[in-house]
């Protein structure tokens, strides 16, 4: 996501795919606005520290009638992707008694860090724009004394999506309704024990998934009793210079950003061995050894558990270490990871 400050033109040329997408959106937007559709704000959970707050939201065109206000009992995955962004829309953010102005990007997003004096813990900022109802976006403000945090993958780490099998993954993402998704056994209990053992520790959910599914993911995490925390997702579709965004680069950039924003926090990185979590975590641990307390990998199956890079495949023994003494642990579920983390004095 990117922020377009008010009054600043975009100088970078757009990729052909992005120009085609914009042309289609322009035609559809004109028709929908003639039919009475108007902007609606979708607020995402932000985070920050005393003095600053990262605010994330999206402005979409929405039908405002009785049918659109009824909450559906079941939500099919494909419905999350049938949205139209309200691009380049002026937005006002009120945080900690201060007012800030911004403008959505070509995908309808705002992602901005603003000055705000908010108390550590959970708070809220107000996001508003013309012709839309204002919304309060929750924010998690970290206490400066916090020294431990959790960064967790989502797919096949906290929620079973079977991403190593592309066809089944597509079915789970676009067809299956959100109530049919299953939680990975024991992971919610593990996370609750982690935050209980480290008071004030934040939980960030980092995924290559699209922001379109953020509301459904938030409901899933709440329904299965995972600790609340910011979702750090990405936008699907073409960018200014390529056909599709890189999910791996999104994860790398987000990890590096969190290390800069919270240099005194040591992170427990939790993922699975079905995609590239091990490789990405290994790179981050090598580049930021003092920012990593440990790495916990959920094994999808014994044959899939292969560590990337120069690190040995974890045997489950907490003596397995990476740079600067980080613990590398692996188990098939939350209960197994809890035992290893407990032995490693991380919970």
C-alpha cells in the first residue's frame, strides 16, 4: 500500500496492466455512481507507539440500501474480491486530538504514519471522507517498556488453507465460506499463553493475503479466540511496474519495517514450512539478529519440513540455534510448539 499526500502528483509511469485496470475501474465507477453508490470506509487495525500511529484503511464504493446493510450469514470468499476502490479520495484522520489529511492511492488505500499522543494499549483513531460515514479504526499502541512481541503467518499457521496444494488453496480462498475454515489445532491456546507470559506483548499477523479478506480474517481470529492484533496484508493486482505484487517481498519489507519501528523489541517469528516462511525468517534473523528471540515453525508434514539457508532442519530440540542464539523450533501443532517454547524459556 502507498499513500498519496494531498497536492502531490504521481510521477511514476504505470505498468500497462495497471493502466488497463484503471480504465476498467473508471468506466465501472461512473456507472455505479449514477446508480447511487457512494464511498464507504473499511478500517483496519493499526499500531504505533507514544507519539506516532500507523493508520490503515480502504475506501470502496458501496451500495447504500436495505440489502447492503443486512449482514450475510455466510460469506463466500469470492465476494471479498468483487469490490471497486474509490481512488484518489481525500481522507481526514483524527488521532489523539490532531487532524491529518491524506488521499487514497489508485487502489483506494491509505497507509500513513501520523503524529498522535495515544496511551499505550488499545485505542482508536477516526477516519472520514466526504459522502461516507466516519469509522473508528482500532490501534494497538506499544508501551516503550515492551521487549517481546509475536509476528505470525496466517495461512496454514493459524488457519488451515492448504496453500501447498494450489487448486485446493484456490477453492478455500474463493469458494469456501469463512465459517467452514478450520483453525490449526492448539495455536490459539499457544498464542494466549505467550501473551500471558509476556504482558503487553503485541501480536502481528503477517500474510501475503489480500486486504480484501481482512474483515473475514478478523472475524475468524476472533471466533477462534486468537489474541487481537494488526493484520499486515498486501494488495492484489498490478502495480506501477509489474503485473502482480510479490508476497515474499511484502513479508521481507514488513519485517524490516517492524525492526526499525521497534528496535528494542525481540520478536518470536511463527510460520509454517509450506511456503517461504523459513527462508524469509532466516534472512531476517541474519540481518537483524538482536531483533529475533526465536523462530517457531509449524510442520505441515514430516516430508515438507525443510529449513532454508544455512540453518539445520530443526529436530525439535531447543538447543537448535541461529545467529545470536535465537531458538529454531518445529512441531506439527500448537501443543507441540508450546512444549518446545516452554523448554526454551520463551513461554
